[in-house]
C-alpha cells in the first residue's frame, strides 16, 4: 500500500515538474514572464497543503478514536490534545492558503 502511494506521488510530482519546465519555456518564448509559474506555485501550494492536511487530520482522528475505543476511561486525556493537534494541522493549511493568495496577487 505504501509503495503504491509513493509511486503515485512520484508520478504526479514528475508530471507537475515537467509541466513547470514546459510552462517556463513557453513563457520565455512569448515574453509573458513568470506569471505562469507563479500561478502554478499558488495552485500547488494550496493543493498539496490541503492533501497533506486532510491526511494528517484523518490519521490524528483515527488514532484518537482507536485509543478511546481501547480505553474509554482515557477519553478526557486524548480528546484535548487531539483537538490541539487538529488545530495546528489546520493552521498549516491556512498558511498555505495565505501564501497562495499572496502569490495570486502577483499575477
């Protein structure tokens, strides 16, 4: 399973890098500058952050629920750190959104 996910990630990353290289060649040919690369960076920033945040939150929630299922008495000790962890993960996604928003202002 992990090898499959790794292979998919490598294939997607190589596709994005190839598109970035082709976009750069097209930008120099037309004289439009780096606006295409800035747009690509903004889109990748929010897309990768959302994917990573969703995977992190899913893993956090699954681990917390598994811990509570194994020991229901520890629910109070597990719930608060889980909520703090989810907030920190979400803050990273919000930072990526802000970066993408600022990059979009440079287009």
